[in-house]
């Protein structure tokens, strides 16, 4: 149990002792006041007073007299209905620093998940299209959710489900055969070629009903794996598969298993027949639907009147297959918030099927750019590679200004790390339910709320420690005399709770908020408190504090899939 958790446990046990059996208290009931002058931990008496039919202010005043100030509790004060607890920072501070230096990379990890299997489905772009900026939030959210669940003791299974038979694929194939004039693209241009064909075919479909009808026919034939377009589909599918896997590798996405829409057709047809047999689904005007009006979820259309299987039907078959393959206790879907109704419908149908698995939709809003929204159909998206290269070029330009003597290789490596940090941080810095407007210049700021600022802090600490050398002795709590260093140690102590809470809620922005607050507090600390030039008797404790900040920052950067840099 971490030192911070020991303090929470001691306080909650004291409260339990004096509140009796009528009101249960746990560590989660304790708050962290915004100002240390209001205590290091606090308990609000409103709920307890209501349960005990007492006045909250009187209850707080009474508890102050009863709670023992021993162990990690140095003092308790009542302020209205609040009980403010002050920790013994001499014992507490030294214990926290020693704990971080001892635990190292393990600091923050816990066993909450008890090795339960959790499947995380993310990284689901369609084939026959470029990966674009809009996909990156999905990639980052899924990747960090996997990291965070692992850190909380779960056994994660990251998987990708890729739609490779949709109407967009059929349109693309029609475009190749009818609009490309038989020109074969070079390997590096294959995906741009497919995207152009899709855009051109979409325009033709809107202008000519016969083209739309032809594309629908291709779609049906592909599901049956037959017809004149099948060989073209196989060839271009291989292009897409190779491309997607190369992008996932470039972005360091750990995908354990790929599921393909085209592999689920037989299972989907079987699932639909089972739903009809059990009277969960029914036929309506030639289509097959599940009526979810009673759940206020409308009508879930599974099969169109022309026989085409819809995504909703395939998602049912996919859920069954994923559970059969891995027997995960929970399945998390990292999918755009615009698909929230479809997710609710899927979960409702699975519930009617008595499907036994904890299902969760981790929704996020879309990404746009300062110049406006993007659209694959209109051809106004920005390709991942172009976006990555643009951000990397900006990072390289800024880095070269600072380090004119660096080799081209070192500049390139550092610029790539900075660019990926900027992208990942920006995709997480707001709550998932908010739209992100990605501004490359803002994202690359070395001194703002950004990924590069975190990297700069880490590199700065690395330089400080390199110059300071080693110090003998263990950290001592009574050396933590300055207010800012006590605040910094308190922030370090809270990291395990941040990991645990973010793991429970999957509010991933908590991690970037914490990393930024830690970096900002360290800057304040280093400005006010001498480290390398400190007196010998306090130097060991201050170096231990700096090393602890470096370790915790490295740990949270690892959770964010941001690679630290030693120089910047």
C-alpha cells in the first residue's frame, strides 16, 4: 500500500470509529483541498450528518475532539461542515521520496483489476481509404486506455475491427473500374489512389441513380464473395491491409488481434436467423429489424430489404466471436460518440440474447482543424502521413534553432518524439465529450499546456541531475522546509491515486492534467529552491526530490505512450 493510501486508510478508519456502523466511510470519500492551507485531505460531513440526523457543523466540531493525531495525522481542523486533515510531512515526505526511488517504474501500479481479462476494441478505420487526422483521437484514446488498465492490474486484449465490405468499398471499386482509365498506381500512392476513386465515385452516385444501383449490387456481391469485382477487391484489400498495419506500427499501436468484417458474413447470417427464431428480431417490409421502441432506442435495422447486412447485425456476430475467442469479462468499445445510438442498440439486442459480458462504450467526440471539419466523401481530410510530417517538420525547425550543432539524425529523432508527444497530448487534454480543434503551432508550444512542455521538463531534469552528480545519504522529511517543495512532494504522493481513479473512470484527461501540474510545480520548485548549490545537509533530499519527479514524470509519460527525451 502506497504512503498516500496509508494516510487515506488511517483517516477513514478514524472516521469509521467515531461515526459508527450507520455511515460507511472509505478512502474515496476523502477530498484533496485545492489549497494546502485547508489541509492535505478533507472530509465533508453533509452526508454523514444527514444519515445520523445531525447538524453537519456540529458533527465536524465534535469529530475534531475525538480523532487521534498520531501516525501520519499531525492535526485536524473543523471549518464549517469540513474536517481538514494535516499530515506529518516530516515522516510522510521522506517516506514518499524513498518509496518512489525504490519502486521506480512500478510506482503507481496496483492490482485493482486482479488480472481480469478486458478486451479493448479500437483502431477501426475502413479499408480503401487513407487514415486521417480524425482517426488519431481513436488511436490515442484506445492506446492509453490499454496502458492504464494494464497499470491497474487488468489483463488487456487490444483488438482492431476493420470494415472491409462497406458501401464505401463498393463505391471505390466501381470508381477504379469505370473512372481510373486502367492506370495502376505506384505502391506509395495506392491509398491516395483509392481515396480519389472513392471521392469520384461518390460524386457520380449522387448525380446518377444508375451508378448508385450498380454500387449497391457490387456491395451485395462482395458479401457473397462473388462477382466480377471480387479479384479487384482482393488485390486492393491487400493494399489496405499492408497500409493499415504500417500506420499502426508507425504510431506504436499494440494490436493483438485483427477482426475483419469480411470474415463475419456467415456468422452474421446465422445470428440474424437465431434472432428471428427467438422472436427478438422480426421481418418488416422486406427488412429485418429489432424493435427497441420500449427502450427509447428506436428500431434497430439489421438487414435491408435488398438483403444487405448492416453494420449493426455484424456487430452482434462480432461480439459473440470476440467473447468465444478470449472469454474476456469486459469488452470496451472505443468508438466515436456519433455512434452512441448504435452502441446502445447493440447492447440492448445482446441483453435480449442473454449475452453475459460487461459491455462499455468509451465514446469520444471528433477532431477538427482551425480551417474546419473534414469529410472523406468530399476528399477534404488530411492524411495521417501528411499531418505527421507537417508537425514533425515544425518540431524539427524549432529544435534546430536551439541546437544548431546537432546531427541530422539526432534532430530527426528528437523532432519525431516531440511531434508524437504533441499529437498524443492534444488528443487527451480535453474531456472525451468535447470536440478537439487541433492547432499544430499551439500543440508544439514548449512552454504551454502541451506534450512538448512535458518533454522539456523531463529533459531539463535530466540535465540538472547530470550536472549535480551523486549525493550521499537518504532523504529526510525535516529537510523539506520550503512550502513549494512540500507541495511538490504531496503531488508526487498522489500519483498512485490518480492512476487508480483514472483507471476506474477512464477519464484519460486526468493523466495529462496531472503530468502538466507536476511539470509546472517542478518549474516553480527549481526556480525557488537551490538543488546543486544546496547546503550539504539538505542536498541529498533535494536531489532525491528531483529524481522522484523525473521518475513519476517518466511513469505518466509511459502511460500516455509518450517517449521521454534526454535533450531538447
